[in-house]
């Protein structure tokens, strides 16, 4: 087992060394259960969010052991990079890599806990979504791009939000950052449009956010919306093909 802990959180080492037992214990609260699992804990008075990544297959074991950094390591390293570039994300506490017979099998990423809710339910699931929230988030994505950050999974569930009662605007905390890519300055336009296409499938919300993004970038709104929609339709067509293939094997 490999354990890397941020210096200020070294007092938590004993709990982290026993992470497999801890994660499966009733002490925590489940936040998300799917391909990966996320649970919240209180460790020695510190609110901690632990993400356990899905166990990898044999080919991935070879790749992550010898050739590439694990998702847990990247989540840990990228957190400080995000904040250095002025984009808020939960503070990294530690990451753990579990090995069996010398090969990596699964990883854990530990961060401090952000209590703010995700934007997805507030925007996608509400018939009359909050235009101010959607617009602020679109401008925030433009800010991320201006800092040379392309989030690897740009969906509305990965943005936690908080409303400022003084001015009515929103601030955001970004999560699930381990697949992000970093650039010196703005990425090229095609990269930005392709990234935007994954925001949401809800067309009225998509149109508002892309238009707001274009205004922030001083791009032509119609051209930007057209370009982002092309990438969205490609994404949806690819998903539909996958679903059809799955049906053939049922």
C-alpha cells in the first residue's frame, strides 16, 4: 500500500492506514454509490470525504503500476493546481494506492468535505431553472478555460454552488477533477467547444449557458452555439450506438 498525506493532515495517518476497513464501516455516510463510491467521515474532528475508485482490470493494473499515474494520485496533485490557478476545489488530504501481488488494484482520494449542493438538481431537474445560477456557472466555466483548465468530466453534477446573499451571485467548487487537462492560457476553440458539449443534454439550459459563455468570451453567440451543438449531437449519437450494441447482447 502506498500512502501520501498532506503535511497538515499527518495526524490522520492511523485512520488512513486502515482505509479499507474504515471505508466499509458504518461510521461514514454514503454520498454516491456507482462505478466509484464516495463517503463522508469525521476523522479526529475533521470532516473528510473519501472517494474509492473502481477496482481496475488486469490490463489497467499493468498500466497504472508501470506506465501512468493513478486516478487517486492525479486527484491529489490536481487539487493544488486548480487552486493555484484560482479555481476552488476541496483541499487534498491524502491518496492511497492498494496493491496485490505487486500490481495496483484500487485507489482512494481523501479531501476535506464541501457541504454545498451540486448544480445538477437545481438546474436540470427544475422545470423553471435559476437563470442567474446557470449564467454564473457558464461564466465560471469560461474562467476555468481562461486559466488553462479543461475539466475532464464537465457535467453539472461536478459543480457545487453557494449563493452570496449580498449580491445574489453564485460561487462554485469543482469536484471530480482527476481527468482534467492543463494548458498555458486558453485552450483552442475546438477544445473549448467540445468540452462545453458535455455540460447538459437539456436543450433550453444548454442554449442559455453556451450563449452566456460566448458573451463572456466575446464570441459570436450563434456560431458558438452551433459549434457546441455539433459536438453535443455527436456525443448523443455515440451514446445511442452504445445502447443499441448493448441491446444486441442481451
